[in-house]
């Protein structure tokens, strides 16, 4: 596997992990997951959240 493909795979795993973590831990999650990317690949992944309490 090429270096960039390996990096892409690790980034996609990170994104997947973030979403699984959100859904598993809090069904009232209200926030955003931002993925910054360009034609050559993904540059940054970050999560911002607020938790709704009723």
C-alpha cells in the first residue's frame, strides 16, 4: 500500500471511530465533525460538541 493510501486509511478509521464514539456514548449528541480536505487527501479532522439536556 502506498504511503498516501495508508495515511488516508488511518484518517478514515479516525473519522469512523469518532462517529461510533458519538453514537455509542450519547444519543442526544448535538455538534459537528469537521473534515478538512483537498484534492490530495485529508488534512484535518476535528470534533466540536455540545450536549443537549432536556
